[in-house]
């Protein structure tokens, strides 16, 4: 029995579960916004917010802990160089989860997880094209 045991298992072994979460967090840091199932998003948010807090702290030990928890060093560089400075004065609550739709195959609830200050980045060509269509 697993009464009052925290965390989701996702029908995987511990190693597979850890790899899944590491991959999701790495993608989240690199792209700053991902779509996944609601359960995965909720599990990812808890760990990703701890990593952002390490980034805000910014010391050497925090960087080493983040390297151990993430799948790529480029994600760690982006976390400490770009993402953490944006949240310097904030006490938690770095991520938001927005429910979007139900997946066609199995009707699983899908959600978008993104940083709270995320703004969709568009190229200048797309912006000009959008302005022309408005006129």
C-alpha cells in the first residue's frame, strides 16, 4: 500500500521516471514553454521551481546540484544566465500551468507549462506579415 506517499509514478520504474522528468525540465528550460499532460506538468513544476531557486541563489554548489539534475549543460547555462536573473526579486511561483485540451488518442488532459514572464518570441518578418494582414 502506498497511502499518503507523495508523487506520481506514471507506470514507470524509478530510473525511467527520473529520466522522463529530467527531459521535461531540460526542454522547459531550453524552450521556456512546453505542452505535456497535466499530471506530468504538475510533477515537473515542483522540481523545476526548485532548480530556478538554485539559479537565483547562483553559487557554485547550486550550479553543481543543477548540473546533476538536468540533462544538458546548455540548459544549466541558460538557467543561470538568462532565466534566474529575471526572477531575482521573486519568492517562488516561477511557473504557470494552463490546461489546454484533451488528447485525441486517450483523452488525457493536456496542459502548457511556461515561465510566468514568458512572451511568445516572433521574428520581425512574422510581425510585418501580421501587420499587413490587419490592414
